[in-house]
C-alpha cells in the first residue's frame, strides 16, 4: 500500500500534460476564431461555430486515414518495387492528411461563414501556422514555469523529498509517514 501512494493528491503538476492539452485546446479555439474573423470578416458566432465544427470533422478524417487508407497505402507500397516503396507509410499519410485538412478547413469556412473561397483558403493556411506559434510559446512558457517550480523545491514535483512532502487535508490516509 505504501508504494502505491507516493504522491500528494493535490499536487499541481501530477497531470501536467493534461493541463497543457486543455490550455492549448482553449487557446486553439480562440486563435481559430480570431483568424477567421480577421481574415474572412465572419461574425463572431459563425467564427466560433467553425472553430468547433472543423476540428471535429478533421478528427473523423484522421480516424478514416488510420483505419482505412493506411492499409491500402501499405499494401500498395508492399507490392511496388520502386524506390518510393521504402519510404515510411507515415509520410504518405501525413501528406494526404494535410491536403485533406486544408480542404476540410476551406469547405467548413466557406459553408459556415459564407466567406469567399480565396479568403477561406488563406484562413485554412494561416490559422494552423498561428496555432503552431501558440503551441511553441505555450510549451516554452510551461516548461520554464515547471523548471522554476522544480528548482525552487529542489526536487521534481513527481518525486518529492520526504521533507517537502506535506500532508493533504483531503486525503489524510495517503500521507501517513509510517504505513505498516
């Protein structure tokens, strides 16, 4: 029992990847809305609808690629004797996914906001780039914050020293020093 209960239940960075993913997703939605509004001039409600609906459709597109097209591409590569058959199937899937993603983004933008196709295409190309910058900034800031917290504690937050281990008021049984 003692080995199973190593961490404090209220620890901030116990689920740091989940926290980072949630923050990124919220930011991604706002970036998508802002890009759509700025580039196409769409109303806020239509930009919000596009920011929610388009990623869901792209999720299904991603699933379709993994479940159906991956097998077909792999079979064709195995049968082919060309030098291209030695390339990993992931490269082909990434290229096909990217093309499909851009077409889905353009179509959703056009249908939901009524934007001209040229503006929808610009948004479909610019918005992922802005979200890439958002991802990088969030990742760097989060890692610097974690490093500062960990250096202040002198130990990783996932492996605290016994001296820095404080009992939780929410789960007092988990924090007893001598469980026999």
